[in-house]
């Protein structure tokens, strides 16, 4: 039986207001531009939404800024809370952890941000048009990797504790009680099931993650040429992807280095000093991203490299849909 | 200078032949010696012998219209050359000249061809060796060409 | 876990610049901090405020107070490097990657096939092998360059031929008037060397075309796939297995290489591009 803790919403809002003194808080809100994170101020608190998928910005943006100086001292910043993370992003963070917290070469800037951030995931009650997390074995609600999961139901804020940090946080909140109302717990289970049913229905026939590797490796050149016909190498897919992290190191005077996010979709990604470019043709760059995500990264890392969030489909200005591609490959 | 089957056994090119086959080759071979800058044959010469280089080093190349010699490669000890002598029209595709004093085994190509026709096993072995030499020469030439065409 | 910042270079003073050939110079550097590398590993060498590029040091891994890096002028950063004068400071990050496993060469003959600027990492390997030559049967170097002027480290060949257990052969694609050694591609040198393939390892380092043809010949000669060592240069950037630029199939060249056995790469497509 899942253990939940709960507190009245009005109380939770007061807790947030108090936390603002000592923390920087980002939370999911809905606006004319769609659902995304907003920097929380007292005025924003009433507009925070819960359990509605999903913020446009991927979680990776909080840990890997577009640009940062990686040779200066890691700045002292207020601890952070990110509220309303969908589980697809939470799972995607595992891959970033494997890359940036690697024992031999670990990134102090990434580590600092990870240590000083509390992650509160929000169960998805409902789906967006291109969500397909379940096809890759990812549930629409967190059971690990984040610190807490939150559900707003009938005037109550209900929490699932997922880590020691989360436990610590909850224990410090006045008025938090264990949830005993079986009705509410049933409703939560029902919502989980119906969201999963929606995902299954919407994504019937999509190959599971294990199969994707073989499918892309065996795909013929014509497929890549067909689907990359409208691609303009804008890099939107890589920017908005929760697991894409390729970057450039730019030299600044005084032997300083600036780390800036890059994209394998950009022309010249593999161009060498002598001028040769193994990925000169656009369709080869297009294919490269699929091979990287579905064939190569799974060989190298144990974490999943595509979480099925579907943001790349929404963001693509060439209206390229990776799920259509996979359905054609089957 | 006469050649014996034992002389041939020491050379890698002749491995795999039976003793009888080596005797046959020895009977139609002789050893020739050359000084520095001796020309063994010119491009477009009609060739009558095939050779294996025993000692020294030879340069191989082609000539341009103005008689300028372009040095394309080096023939090293143990290598077989002058294969055009085995195939019609028996015309050389390149010139070969000594770089250092050299010693070669020279084999009568017409008599070699007669033996190839007479003895299937000998013919197969000999043609395989020649094909191997030409194939390697072609591969090396392509490599050399690609080197010139790219960075 | 190391707490040192993985992105921050250590400073090294440029003390000498040696002209090897028109596009190639060797830089002699003295790092300000302790620095050691294994032969075959690479560093990211930076020009302050301009950029960095990956290089395999060409000096002996047993000499730790200074470092030599041979740089060919190829692009933006290397062009600026070639204009540097002794006295300036450069930045070094590294060493990175997997080098040559020289300990596994004990008791064997080592055949090295080099081309063009590939002689830079090979020179470091030769120093390392010289250090352990009592444990080796024989070391043969076959090196090819386009012209005699392109052949770097000219005194090296004489020295090697006068070192016990070492043999060195050179060839050029296009000779000049004074050239008296072999002419032709480096693979043609393989016709004249004597090597016991059953007890031998091969190392190949040079431009992609040379590595492709060289590997094909070595396989034809009978070398085992897991005993042919290839030095893959592939757009290494961060050197840390993170930035994604050097990915070659499932491998990060900067972490899993740059030294690979042919066995590891034979199923990876486009390795010679």
C-alpha cells in the first residue's frame, strides 16, 4: 500500500511563501504561451498548476544552462526547489547523471546544482498530444530519482516521499500528516491507470525502447532522406530534449572556458580543422541523432536516452514526427 | 649464371612449388647482375623475361612525352616484376632502372608460358602468384593516387 | 572522485619551437604543475583566449619535466599556434584516453606503420619502446610521407637504425633529386621487412587513407584483429566523454580510444571518414 503524506492546499501555499525567503523556486504554471516553469514570487503561488502535463522546458535546462563559465568558482547560490516536474524528465536526468557525475571526470558545476536542488515531481493526470513515455517503459508518475512526488486532489496536497532529501524536507513542514483517506488513494490509483490507458491507446504499435535500436540501425537511406526533407538543422529538437547534452568549450582570455550547448544537427558538428566533415550531408546528421539515442547510447549507458516526452515532435518547425518514422520502420 | 632449385627455395615468391616444379623453373632461369643506373627495360619495350629481385633496389616509373622520367615506386628484394612478359602483347607498362647495384633471377617468359599450359597445377600456382603481385600493385597505386587527390 | 576542475587547463610555458617541415612545428612545453602521460594518450592544448585542439605528445612518457607536441598547421587554432614565440604560456588539459598497451608487447616483435603527421604519436611510442627494449624481440618502423620535405624528425631514422633491435624504413610518394630511399606508398615497404607474424603486434598511425590501406594489408599478411592497434583521430573536443563531438558509433574516441584494436572497430561504420 503506497504511503502518502498530506497537507491542506492553503497551508502548502503558506509553506511555499515562507520557503521563498531562503530558496529560489520554479513551478509549473499555465499562461498564454502554454504550460511552463515560472520563477515563483508570492503573486505566482496561486497560479501554480499541478498534475497537468507538462512544462515545455525540459528539466535539463536547470542543470545545464545554455552557456556557463566552467573555470571560475562555482557561485554561491540559494538552494532551489523545482516544482511540477513530469516523470519523463526525472528519468531523463539519470542519463545526465551518468555523463556528468562520472567518477573519473565529474563536473563540479553540475554536481553543485544537483546537490542544492530539491525536485518535486508531479504525477501526470492526462497526457499531451505527443506523450509516449509508457512505450519506453516510463510511467507517467515518479517512483524514484526525484525527491518527492505531489498530487493536488480535492483541496489537499498529497506527497509521495522518494528520497532521503525529500523525507527531510517533509519532516520539517508543520502540519504534514499521513494520508489515511482511502477514497483519495483510490482516486489517485484510478488517475494513474486512466493516464496509462490513454498512453497505451494513443501509442498503439509504437516499438518499445529495446526494439528501436535495431530498427534505426537497419533503416535504409531512403527513410532518413524522406524524414529529413523538411529539416533545416535548427537544432530545436536537441535544445528541448531532456537528454541531449552535446556542448562546445569556448576559450576566453585568462585560460577561462565557457561551456555552451551544441547540437549534432548543426552543420559542421563533426567538421575537423582540415575541413573534412563526416556528417556533411543533412540526412546523415539527421540519422546520427537517431543512432545516438537509440543504438549507441544504450550500448554505453544504462540509463535511457529517450524518455518519450514528445517535445521534439512539438518543437520541430519542419513538422517531423519521430513516432511516424518508427511506425514506418516496423 | 646458373640457377638451382635450392637457390629458388630461399625466395618467398617461389614457396609452395614442388621440387619438380622448382627444377623446371631453375632450368629456364639465370642470374643477371646490374650496375647503378642500368636500365633493365624501358616503357613500351617488348619483354621476354620475368624477374625476381634478389639483391639491391630498383626504381620503377613512367616516362612523359618529353622523356622526363617519373619515379613511381621502388621494387624491393624478393619482389616479382616484368609480369607483362607473360601476357599479350608482352609490352612493358613502365621502365625499370637500378638504384643500387642489383642481382635478379631472370626467367624465360616464353618457356614459362609453355610450362603453364602443359602443367595445370604449375599454371594455377604461377598465375595466382602473378595475380597477387598485380593486385597488390593496383592497391598500392590507388592508395598513392588517393594520397595525391586528397589532403 | 577528483575535486579538480575538469575544464580548467594547467599552464605550460612554451620554451622552444622547432621547425620540422613547412607546415609542421614541434613545441617544447614546461608544465607549471606535475604532468605525466602514457604513450598514445592525448592532451587538449590551448592558446589563451583563442581555442584548443587535441594532440598526442611526441615526447617520451618517461621525461616528465617537459613535453613536446608536434603541430601541423591545419586550421584556425593551429595557424595561430604556429605564430607563437617562446616565452608565452599555453594551456594543457589532460592526459586523456587510452594509450598504447606497451606492457602487452613484451616478448613480441612490434611493427609500426606510420604516415605523414602520424609520426608524432609514433615517436613517443618509439621512446617508450626503447625504454623497454630488453623485453622486446624487435621493433620495425615503416614510414611514408608524400615528399621528402614532409618527412618529420629526420634525425630519428638514423638513430633508430643504429639502435639495437630497431629497424626503420622510409618511403615517399614523390621523390626529389636527392632521395635515395624507397619510393611508393608505405604499404609497399611491407614487402621487404622480415617479421614473425605469429609473434607480432602491429601499430598503425597516420591519415585515414593510409590507415585503411595499411590495415587491409596487415590483415592480408595474417595479423590478428585484436593485435592491430589503430590510433583514431576524431574531432576530440572536451576529452572527457561528455560533449559528444568525438562519438564514433557507440565509442567516445576521447575515452575509449584514441588507441583501439581493429577488432573493436571492425563493425563500426565509417571509421575511415
